[in-house]
C-alpha cells in the first residue's frame, strides 16, 4: 500500500466525492461487490490478490457489531517459509474512507498481528490484505452487520472542549502473549517471546461528518493520520489511519523479541505531534 494512494482516497472522501460505487453488498450476493472491484482496481491495479490459506492471514471481526462506533477488528499475518510481512492493511468497503488502517513494516517479522477499534458506517465487507516480502498479496475477508447507527456521522461521545484538553494522551497496556493458547505454547517451546502491546490514545477522531450538538455546525475533520513506533532506536512500523478508526482508539500490535523500550509518535491531520516513550522492562 502506498501513502499516495491512501491520500487520494482521503482527499476525495473529505471533498464529498464518491470514492467507490455503491455496488451490491452482503454475504449472500455470491459475487464480488462493485465496491471492492472498484477499490481493488484503484489501490492495487492489476496485481493478483490470493485468498489466504488457513494461518497465513487470520481476520477477526464480529458477525454483528454491538456498537457501530467501536468495533474491534483484528488481523494476523504469519509466514513459515522464510518470507516476512511487508504490510498489513485493514479495509472496510462501505466506509467513507475504506482504507482504514495501513501498517507498513520497517523490521522483517515472520508474524505480525494487530487489533484496531474501528467505526463501521453500515453493513460492510471487512478485509485484511497482507503483502509478503516477495510482493505477493493475500487477503482474508468477513461480512459484518451493523445496527444502522451510521457511526461516521454519529455525534462524538466526548465534548469538544473536553476532548481537546486531553488530546494526544497515550497509555500502553502491559505486554501479553498474542495468538491463541496453542500458538503461545508452541512459541514457548521454540524459546520465542510472542508479545503484543496495546496502545490507548485520547483523540476525538472527528470525521468531518459529525455535527456539534450545541452549535449544530459540522465539526471539522481531525483524526490520527500516522502512528510511528520505535523499539529503542530501530523503527518498527508506521500505521496510516483514517476516520474509520474510533474515537479514543485502541491499537494492539505485535512486538519483536528483546524490546525493552517503545517510543511512539502520533501526528494528526491538524499537524499536531504527540510523542511518548514507554519503558517495557524487557519483552
């Protein structure tokens, strides 16, 4: 995934220009939706995308969202043939910004997993597209039903002044083993330390589609544009975000072995920069 492509989609969405066609959606359609067909052509061109075999790309998404404003979407990519993960992209077809979170890796990892709290604007196919180090693309997909809240335009939970007062504050939850119990047992048997950190960010993630409930004016779009991470002095990955990421988002991600300090830098669309260093005490 290239940043220029993401930026084009973001600009078109904020200008109110339809990025995609309103094609058929739903798990019973029996065919690729027009939305994905157009999006795939826009972002990936003629590159082939293989349906991921079991264990290569694992996507976690609910059958039905209990709260469209905050839906946990997870994905894990893993290669056992010497290749590494180059990028992992979460896509929500029917959201105003379908390219919802794009992780570009700076360190070669055979396994990388993430969980991001998202908004779903309506029922949609959700996809995880992974690029391997040899350039091959793999995808896993799932259809998610919603309550009809229209989350991208739903009023923010936190008031504007309160949100600005705490803007950019971060917390890192303690590391924990990632994957299921069997994965962790296997990793322990190999002497590997499979760890996942959870970054919590205070940010209103204004979509540009929400209305101030007092002034009845639309709130200007302001959301986390990039999250950059370093393990010590080595850059790990850059995540490019969108309005699809929920208010006060939570982002979990795998870390390589041996990380004893994590530095995080966030830049939002108002060009505000927030940075914090977390001491991990050894991963």
